[in-house]
C-alpha cells in the first residue's frame, strides 16, 4: 500500500476506482489494492478493463491482512479510572480481606464451618441483587456459628453457543453492549455489597475484568468450560482470593485436578495493568485452589462421586478438600432438585465427612427462570439465565446444612 502511494506521489501510477475499492495501477499495469483485496480478478470490476493483473507484483505487503472481521474498536475506561470513580472503602476492604482469610482457614481445616456460596445464577438487576443481599444478611447472622455465607454475584456468563453474556457485557439487556457501563455497575454493586458486610463470590471468565473488580471479590470460580484453558489457570494463579475450579462439562475430574496443580504454581503471562498497559505478569501461585463437583454426564454429588474425586486428588498429591455445586448437572438443571441434592450432601457432612468444605446454591427470590422479551416486563427477583430455587427453599436448605455441621462436630 505504501509502495502504491509512493508511485502515485511520484506520478508513476494512476488512481482508478471501482464501485467499492480504490485501486492503484502503475505504468506496467501492476495493480495495488486499497484497503481490501478487490475481488476483481473475475473481470467484474469495470475499472480494471484492459488491465493485466501481474501476480508477481501483488505480494502480501500490498494487501490488507489485519482486522478484516472487526466492525469497530472503541475505547474502554481503564481499571484505574473505574477504581477512581468507585474507590474501595475501609469497610469493603475489611469484609473482603476477612472473608478470604476465613475461607483459607476452612480450606486448612482450622475452621470447621461449611462455606456456602448462594445467590442468583447471574446478576441482571443491581436493585434486586442488593435486596437479596439484605435478606442474606439475616441468614449470615442466624447461621454464623455453622456456615460462612458468601453471595453468588456473577457478572459474566459463558454460553454454550450464544446468548446474554452477563451484566458487564450487556447491562441494558438489549444487545447494546454498553461494556463501560457494565464495568461500572459491577464495581459499584460489589462495593455496596461489601459495605453491607456481605462478601461476594464470582466467576472469572474474561481475563481483563479482574483488574476492575477482583479487589472486591472474596471467592472466585473458574467454570467448567474454561478450567482446561491455560490463560484461566494462569489467571487463577495470580488472583488474591481463593478459587474453585469446576470439573469438565462431561464430568471429567482430571481436567480440574490438573488445573488446580497448575494454578498453585507460579506463571508468567501477558495481561494488562490497571493503567490499561500491556504487561508481563509474574505470579507466585495460589495455594487456596480447590475442586468444585458440578456433575457431568451424570451427577457426582453422591458418596461415590465424592470418593472418586478424593482418589484423583490423592493421586495428584493435592489437598482432599472439595466443594459441591448443588445445581447444574448435579440437579440436571431442575431447580427443585437442588434441595434433594443438598439433603444428600448434608447427610454426608452429618456422617462426619470433613472433606466436603463447601456447597454452591443457585437461588433467588422467585423460583425458576424467565426469558428477556422486548414486549414483556421482567418478573422481579427471578433469574434470566439458569433456573434457581426460591427464597423459602433456600432458607430451608441453609437450615439443613447448618444442622449437618453441628452433627459433624459430634464425630470428633
């Protein structure tokens, strides 16, 4: 392209136009294309009539090969800018720091409570999320001796094919993709929750968004679709919070165990700084990584599934500590079955199983789920992604788990 421009500047080439492309032709009938390769070799471009296309002169330096499928690239607010607008408060920092430390102690078996990550499948309405957190506060106080309750606050959703990707990606639920708005909403909500004393757990899907929100996250997850991803293992190795890694969507345990072994070790990789500059990141490894059993082709919450996971962890020389996801493949995505799965897990805990240190529950105010449609108002407090159990069932499940912890203590 630069060669063609020089030829024009020197008077050595003439500009000719087709209906879509600007094409340069020099004295020897060599043609140069700007900015995209013109599909003119078939003779359809009238601007090239009586022109010989010389393949030898059409080397790749004169053809655009970059960003051919990019529609637009827009500026994004830097992490430091968003942090400046929503700075972490002393109370929020205290909530996050203390919760991380307590989870570490649970993983180390220095605290015998069960970690419960509970909340909507995804956050689509910050107002509803804050009201749910207020309700959860009462549960925190009631079960403080037996359960460590962390609110599930998921802003990013992996999709099997396509669909709504979460509050950060499309905060207005209308495919307008106001990502700058989504990043600010996410940080603002996390700040509000932690200021209330309600710690947050989230899935880390995009490897850049942690720079915007990770300082307000007490527990993180790497999902079943990304556990095998090297960049997510690297990310987990550098996160400041404990991280759970799910078994594969087919139930493969080795994927998660390999991921834990990787995330516990140091890594060096490319990322961005809070000033939004590309950088090389070196991590020390994350000792607070653990497996999450979420089921696969069949459930793996039952005793046999737990024993299988323990054997794989043992062979890998990893701590025998695991969390059980009551939803997803373990419940066959039938929300009401979370209660059934929860009762089974509670029985295992009550029978003295110290290896189960945590559970995950998908719950919201209203049970089930709903679709987003332009002509219909959303039901308040109901999920727009995976179906959840309702509030009343959630409370019953928390009681069941707390009772199980008390029973487990009797086995010592």
